[in-house]
C-alpha cells in the first residue's frame, strides 16, 4: 500500500495516523459514548476490547468537524491547583486482532454532534 501516514480524506474529516493496514475481512465494532452509553458500558467494553485485541490508532477524525464544543467542553486536569493538561474529545478508529486471529476495527470516542452524513461517508470510505 502507499504511504498514507499523515494523510486524510482530502476534505479534512479524518487523518490516517499510519499506513493503511492490510486487513482481511475485519469486523467493525462501534462504541461511541453519549447519552445512549448507560453507566459508561460502551466505554468500559471499548477499553476491554482494545486491551484484548491490542489495538493501535489507525485513523483520527477531525474533532472540529464533528464535535460541538458548546455542548462538550474539553476536560481540564488539575494537580495541586495547577492546570496540567487539557483533554479534548477524540473520535478514533483503532485496529487490532482478536485472540482467534480475526482483524478488528474499533471505532471509539464521543458520538458526533453534527455532520453525521459526512461522518458515515468517511467510515464507509475507510
């Protein structure tokens, strides 16, 4: 495959973080957080699956395209009263392999606040 690291879809919706992997019939697991993620069940399941399949980041979606920061503010980390970090919401596609050898794609992050058609088209294109 060609080197796609650092390249996106041409309209800024997403960026490849590594070369496109050679995957064989991967299963796509979508675990987006939001109002439907009761008791953070999807987030916990995504963490467990990510560890089990040893996933690594593959594609990062442009937060400014899909996240409304008026409704979903970044989280500030404080230590001893000092701001040490600012954590932004990120939608990410990760790749890994199950214990049975099946290729797995794991889509995680907050449910998009806008541009759903563009988001779905981007996932389909990938």
